[in-house]
C-alpha cells in the first residue's frame, strides 16, 4: 500500500503538539468525555516538571483512557487489559532511571488489574499512576465496573448496581501508596499540579481524576454532560489531608477532593539495591 | 416451531440462553461479545429469566464463578472473546477436567498483538487441547440451535463436559439475520432439567479439584480423553433429535457438492457460506470442486471426515489462525495427519486467510482455487502453506 504523503502542518501549532502523535488525531474520545482534559493536564505536567522526556515512558491498559499511551509522543506501551502496572514495574526495575507514568482507566486499573495496583503500592514502586475514573466500562458500551456507584444504571445492571464501589484513595492509602490525590477533570489546574508533583517525587504516587462519560454512563443515569460538570463544581469540597475512610464518591452528598497522602518511605528499587546490589 | 424473526445474532443467542433457562451467567465485558451479555442482563432484570447474573471483575473470575455454580448443580453460561479467553485459560482447562458442563459462546476474535478486535480463530485455536467439546456455526439459525444443543450435550450424564459454540465475532455476532425460534414445548422436549453426575451438596459430600499424584494423573488424563471421545454418540444423537424436532439436520462434517469432486474446500465457521457461493460459480464454469465444513472440532470426527473426503485429489484447507513456526494453520496440520494413512491421500493445500477481520470474498476463494490447481500434486515442503493476500 502506498504511503500517504505527509500532510502540511496546520499553523499555528497547538502548544502540546510536540508531545502528541498528531498523525493519530483525531482521537477516539466522545464529545463531552473528560479524558482529553486529563491527558492534556498530564502532558502539561510532563513539560512543566522538567523531567527528561527521553527517559519518560507512558504505559496504558485497555479502554478509552488506555488510548493515552498511543497518543503521547514519548516512549509508550499500550498493554493488555489490566496489566499496565506490571508492565511498568518491569521497565522501572530493569531501568530505574526511567520516569514511569501509568495512564489508564478505573475498569482497567481497579477491576481486571486491581491486584497489580495494591501490590505495586505495597512495594512502593516509583511510578505515577493516573486513573481517569468515569464510573463504568466506557469503551465496551457502559457495563458495570468496580467503581460504579451503588444503584447506578449500566448496561449490565439495568435495575441499578447492587454492589458498592471502591473508595480508590482509601484503597491506595491502605495498600501503601506514598502520594494520594483526587480531583475532577474540572479542576484542571489542580490535576496538572498534582501530576507535576508526582513526577518529581519518589515512590508510588496515585492521582484519581473523576471524569464524565456522557455517552455511556451519563445517558443511563439522567446526567446531562453539563450537569455533571456543574455537579463537579457544586458538590465537591477540597479538604487536603482528609481521612481516607471518608472519601467515598457519592454526589448526593459532598465528594471530597484534595491531596490525602504525601509521605516518604524507601522505594522498592532503593531497598532492593541496598540488599542485593551492594557496591 | 416458534416464530421466524429478524434480529441481531447476539440477541438471538441471548434469547436462546434465556429459553434454555440457565441459572447462572457470569461474564466480563469484551468486544465483540458484549451484546449477548448485555441482553442477558436485561432479560434477568426484566424478570423474563430467573437467573443470577454476575458481572465479575475479569474473565479469570468469570470462568471461576462458572466452575463454582456448575459444581453445585446450576445450569451455567458464559461468553467471551480473544484476550478474555486467554485470561480464562487456566480455568478453562480446570472446567473440563472437573467435568463441569458449562456452556460458552466464544465470539471469535484475533489475539493481540497487535491489538485487534476483529474476527479470526486464533483465540479458540489457543485452547484446542483444553478438553471442551467445540463446535463451529455458520449463521444465526445455527447459533440459536447450537445453544440448545450445547446444554443438551454438555449436561448429558453420559457426557458431563463443557462445550464451546464458536461464533465469528462481528461477521456473525453483529449482523441481523432471520432466525426461527423454538417454541417452549420444543425446548422442553429437547432439553431435560440439569441433573449433574456429581455435585457439591452436603447430603453427599465430594471433593473436586483434589491433588493427583503421579500414580493417578495419567489415569485421570486417560479418563478425560475417553470421556471427550465417547461424547460423540451423544453429540450425534442430539443432532438427530434436533432434526426430528426442527427439520434442520446438522452433521460433524457438512458437505456441499463434495461427492465426486476432485478438489474440496475445507471451512470452519461463517466463511463457509461465502465459500459455497464460490463453489457454485466454479462448478458453473465446469470445475470439479466441492466443499466440506467442519462443524465438530472436538472431539475430532475422524471417521466422518475420512468418509467425506474420500476420493478427493486435493483439499484446500482454509485456516483462520497461524500456528507460528509450525506448518501453517492448526487445522491443516491436523487434516494432513488425519489423512496420512489413507490410500491415495489427497494433497492438502493450506491457505491462511481472513486474519483479524480482513475481508475474503468469493473472488478470493476462486483465486485460491486457481492457484491451488496450478500447484504441484506432489507433497512438497514449499506447498505447506500460503498466507493469502499478504503484502510483502
């Protein structure tokens, strides 16, 4: 097949074009989706943090957020469903100089791949895990996930979800993460700052970003796209250092945002090197 | 018989599962299987089906749940594709060795990588030796019929083995076709209630999944292999009874203008219907060509296959998966071996085609026929396989 002639660049360039595989555009994200905003925050944070982007790898699993790895113009690995964290673990322990960014969704990181999350946090693998939480499996058509609120309607819970969702910051804290924050995609600046902090600190860092999925979640739960954003504005409260046990996502009450954990402890690589790579 | 309606094949499959009155459904979403599972979630929620629907956290859990529910005597169904099956792999083998009659619809999709959601048979070929009964279907009606067949055969006390119905992803699952439903009376006559041979029940405790030391492992393997081979009479009986009830006759190896044909195509799954059109056109041009379709893949129908292939000079085996580093496609490799001791063994020409949803048309099959006809009639190494249409 003939290789298509490269299209002439459109001027002026977007400020993030150097970090985006523009040949992969347009992206697959639906109108009203929150992933693009978080992706943009992530790229801004990567630039602002001053980390060596030649030594930065973005790793994603499967799902809408999982497309992140394919769009970022750094070394990237689009892994199988649920396995972003162990792929990233392998890269990090083999080459500790790398900055690892895991960019994926709630279904990928906390259902099919949930086991990996708790163990990477426990071992304090030095990586930044960004979870775009849209409360359902968006890509496959809006099925119930491990983060779907109780009673919410999805294609596999037409009468409402009988299960309780994970409180992700609590899970991260209990598993041993050294940095835990939560924002919504409306809090763009805070998301960017949080990710920037993660990229320049050591240890297992976790940022949850609540984001709307109007096509598959909103539509079935009578949440119009702008209503969701209004809810993100009106029904959230920033409370840094809040008790992780009180961070359930229930927009009927207040949803707490902020940085909840920021502590230091030796990373896996540091402890491992001390024990096994004595110089 | 019931009504003949036009609907998406996935929905027809889910309706058949509903009519089979399953007790437990456990599944994890994966394209292109989702519509089947979503429709089942709906019919359970609407009260049309009294079953437990369990949306688990991964396919590994889905198959584990299925083992559990089947072990306590519940009629159990699951559905997956590709990577989902790969993740289930560990438990898929356990299901068969525990003789748990779980029924699975496998919406066939290629395995990664590269990541692909489109149709071929690389998923099912990866579990060829797992011990499940495995059948392939060509159209929506066959899907509906074979879900009834699946429960009937799997749960038969003489069989007690899990069964996979292979349905080509998108090409079949997402098309709208006319399907003749069964009426409730026919289902009742065909499919008796599930009475497990062994089940976990406090009145009569048994242990499943126990340790097998070297002193017993070989014997359990022999028993399992025999069980699968000996399932064939029950499979044939179930097809015969279905023919009596519905008028549709299914066979382990279907043939189309095969008798007396010099060249035979061998197909599996939905490409069969396209190939039959190619056969018609080639025959109209005076070519001596016919077609076999392998419906029963496991247990392999040796006798029926040899009979159906008798007299042919060349068999064009169409594989939908690559056996990396081997002899091309897994089906052709097996067919060569099945025919090895035959007098006047036909030349087996192997085309690998339609990988990851790449379209293969009537013209393509005719081109394959022409290409095969020009090839040597001797068995030479270079002829082992051709990856049809590959750009090099």
